[in-house]
């Protein structure tokens, strides 16, 4: 094939130079536009990632709060501790040790209520009261009978009792 002489035909030289210059200008324009779009989308992507991390942190916090609240609600519906208050202990002149022993014997009767749901205790209140009131409590050769005045079925189960009778145990 015959290659034309560039000195004679300068039109070919201008044509190839125009193609080369046009390609370089087009490539430069492409890089500039692509760079701007890429920079814009990269900035948008960064903003979205920050938003996603923030929302994930909030979601994790909400889940943690919900779990904690559910645990607290579950604890509030179950009796956790038992306590007994003797209202008229001063009437019988009981020492602190005797008072403590009487409380412990009553708590021993109620021990099965710990960990029970409050709803169950509400249904069994009469049975529980009769079991505690019908028992005689022996402390230092004295037998005590009690009467339940008030019951509080909260997470901390509490009963207030009165001593209604004190009898000396007869020794044979």
C-alpha cells in the first residue's frame, strides 16, 4: 500500500493531528465530568453511610432499652422478696431475738411464695392467710398465734401481722 507523502499532502497531516487533538480534548472532558460525578456520588455515599451508622446505633439503643424494660416488667410481676412486720410486738414485750425468731418462722411458712407471680398470689391469698394464721409458733417455751392484718403483693411481698394470743407452754 502506498503511504502518501506528508510534505505534498498537508491535509492528511492536519486530519490526523485533528483526530489526536480531538481525542485528547474528549478524554480530558470525559475525565473532568466523570470525576465530578464520582466525587458527588462519593460524598453522597459517605453521608448515607454516616446516616446508616447513626440509625443502627439508635436501633441498637432502642432494642437495648426494650430488652431492659421487658426484664424490669417481668421482675415487677414476680415476687422477689418477702418481709413480715409485727405490729403489736411491744404489747407482748418481746425481745429482739424472739421477734426475729417469730419473723423467721412466719417467713419459713411463706418461703414458697418467693418467685411466684403476683397474679397467682392474688388467687391464693385466702389459703396463704389461713395457713399462716392457723399455725402456732413456739418461741422460748411460749406459743404464739397471729392474725394477718394487711398483705401487699408487690414485687416485695409484705405482710403485717398482729400477735393475738400468747400462751406459756406447759412443761410435763
